[in-house]
């Protein structure tokens, strides 16, 4: 899996494309440079993506703030496992999102998922590894 491009490399690529094509040069001239944002990876990044699904941006930000505060600023598998699902729900998480966060933390703690390794997989392999957690957590055998 390729590393995320830096803001400087994105700007350089944009300049090169604008120099190579008049239509892209016009688009470049009329479109402001966007802020390049990278997300936290690992468990914290995955848990945050789960929290942000199917809610407004404002609701996601509010819930995430309560999650971080409720975990004393440490969004780690260990911090999540130190709380039960009902406690996680008091942070504003739905029951399902609290369960997912807990099960992913447990899968990591028990060695069923390694976030450092996950980052090196291609998309299809990473998706398969993550989808397997739900089956493993439900007591079904994990795919080999």
C-alpha cells in the first residue's frame, strides 16, 4: 500500500498537470488549493470512522469529542476494553457502534488483527481482514 502523499507533493503534481494541459491550467487557476488532511491511523482511526458513519458532521464531531473525553484522551484498544459496552454508549455511541469498537479492540488485543500489518495490505485484503472480525467476534470461525 502506498504512503499518503504530502501536501507539497500534491501541490507539485497539481502544478505539473496545470503546466501540461490548458484545460487543467484553467481549472487550477479557478480552484483554490484544498487543505490536505490526513487522518489518524490504527485503532483510533478505524474507531473514529465507525463513529462518523451515518451521522451528520456536527453530530460525529460531538460524539467523537465525548468518546475521547470518556476515554481520558486515550483512544486505544486497551482504553476501550477497560470500559464495557454500556459505558461506551454513555459517550453517545449507538449500541452497535459501541459493540464494534469493543470487538475491534478485543480482536487487536487477542492478536486477531494487527493495525500495522493492515496498513500494508491492499484494499481488498484489508476489507476482508476487517469484515472477518464480526464473524470471529460472533463465535464463527475466522476465514483462513
